[in-house]
């Protein structure tokens, strides 16, 4: 039996709906966690690809997206990178807020399919690439956004060290975080806080107080 294409898989296993904090944007989202996880495991059994994080609007990404839409001066005319883009929510918000260009970085081909579908759904253009650029300079980039990347210690350490290097090079770095365990507790400027409605299937509470931070050069 032929496996569905990533785009077909996304269409089949999601509905289109707005994230709770971003009613002006619609995404391909999962309605239930367990059935999608099971479908993903069956489809990707031999592919060694990540779980379907792209099918959920995580609190950190929602907070950053809301912040950009509410503060378009942060992004208008700028060249933006949405790191670990997942559904592409932040990338789409950046384009809607007036970014000159947006690069969405992911390491999951199914996430890339979701980003392409979500961008088209919202009438914007996003350059989605399956690349791991952690540690690389990003010449020509003005703003890097990252939502919910501090949930795992090795990942958080690697990413935040890189983001500080980018900040030292003059890039504006925004980090959305709902109180994950491994967010740095120093070298961060607090910009905003949002109460993000969440599902008990994904979180331990129905609302996550989620902060947007600007990373300072280290």
C-alpha cells in the first residue's frame, strides 16, 4: 500500500480552524491528539520522522504570533526567520504583519507540507525549508522568532546559545515561552504576557500564561 503524500496526510488528519489566541488566522489542526499520533506512527513507521508537532498551535508560538500582529512595527519590511516553525503560525503572522520575507525552518517534511498548506489557506507566501541551521550565521536576516523551544534540556541549550550569538550579531530574537523548564533565566528582556487557552490533552492546565521575550546578546 502506498503511503499518502505529506500534504494528503495533513489534509486527511486535520480540520481548518483558528488557534484560540489568533482568530484572524486559520490552520490545519488536529482535533484530538491520540488518533493523529497513532496515524503518524503508522504512516511514518519506517521514516524515523518526529511526532506531529506541526498539527497543534503551541502556546509559545501563539504568543509570538499575537505579539507580531499587535505590534506590526516589529516586523514590517523586515526579513524574518520562524525557527522550528511547526504549523507555520508565526511565519504567517509575520507576513500578515508586513514582513518583507519569511523563512520557516523545520526538520520534518510533514511540517513543511503543513506550512505550505497553511500559508496558502491564509493567502500569504512563506519560504519553508527542511534544514537544521542551528549554529549557522543568518546573513541578511533581521528578526528570528522561536516559540516553545525550551521544553527539552539538550535542545534548549543548543538553541539558546545560537540565538544569543545571532543577537550579538545584531539580529532581533523573540522567544515565546509558557514557562518551560529550560528557558534561560538571565539575559532576557520581557516584552509581553498572554493568557493562551490550551487543551488538557497537551498541557496540564486549560490556560497557559505565556511570555514573549527578547533575547539579549551574551
